């Protein structure tokens, strides 16, 4: 039997936990066990690796990778995997962005997975530019390194709602970062590069979101934004079995999103 021809179903979950130590107190490990995923991508961990307790660093059956911001209590990503990675990269090799701890790139052989916490542009035009420049740098790296050679999955908090269907109040937010024309245009650009917003392929209906403002208790009214994505390169998009928003999961201002792919 040709072992290279064998296929397997992989379950990948992404979640902006808005502070991994806080999420630990809110049942993160119980959720993690129930999710039973092959790879768990976490954003906005808000901690240095040395600040984390062993129970968050050493989850049975998983190898954990952390890429923290240099600034304490800010940004950062973590990837937990029970699939052996052939290569793991941290950042995009540009300190202008990498000091904020925004990318872990895992090469699993059959596909590459980018766990990304994209910048928030909410602090003004300079920060919007930083965000869009980061998009440019990341996707240039992915195209240069993997295009035509390996399937790519980009997941995480993109901090942008693509279309009016992707947020509860589009008219009121046309001038808000996260729904600015130039930010939305970048999602178009990603799709034109050959990526599928895979959740929308399975779910064209409105009303499902991944982020809700805590201070206005928006989750109670489902006044949300869909800003957490799986962007899957078209060469493997047809292998995706399902993509679901897990909006029943509490513990953060975001909820997890789950993807299953047979490859």
C-alpha cells in the first residue's frame, strides 16, 4: 500500500481567548478536552511563555508552541498540536511586526497552517496602515514559500468583517476599523490570491458571529461580528468537510471556529 496516498481527517480549532490565563479560570482545559482537536490555534494569549502554568504548557498528547509579544499582557499566539510538524516558524522574519507575537506557522507535510492574530486598526489611521502592511507581508511570505507546492490554511482573528452579512450593524460601522473599505478590500485580495473563506462556502446564511463587545453585553442580543476565519487555499478547499462557528462556547469575547478537512 502506498502510505503517501492515504488520507486522514484532521480537526482544527481556532479561538481568540482574550487572555489564556483568564480562560484557564473559565474552563479552558475542559473545553480543550471536549474539543478533541488535532490542532488548537489560540490567539491573544496575553502572556509570556514563562508566565504560564504547566497545565497550559503541557497538555497530554499535545506539543505546544508559544509566540508572545515582547510587551507583557498583549497579543501573542499559541498552537497545540498532536500532529508532528516538519517545521515550525515564529513570525514573518520582520521585527517591525514580530515583536507583537502574531504568527506561528506549522508545516504538517500535507498542508501548512498559519495561526495568526492580525492587528486591530482601532487606534487610528497609522494602526490601520500597520494592519494592512502586516496582511501584505504575511501573504507575500505564504505565496513565496508555498504557492503551487503545498496547501495552506490561514486561521485566526482577522479583525475584519468582510461583507455586510458578517456583522449585525453594517451601516453603523462603515467608518469603524474592522469594517473600513480598505480593510474589506484586503479580504477580497486574499480571496483573489486563491483562498476560500471556507465558512461562507458552507454557511451563506446571516446571523452567525464570532465576536461580541463585552461592555455593551452585545452577546446577549447577538449584535456581533464574524472576524475569525479559516482561509483555505483553493487547491485543498475541496477537501474541507465542515466548518462551524461554536457560538455556544463561553469564556471570551470571541468564540471558537472548527474546521474538518480530509487530506
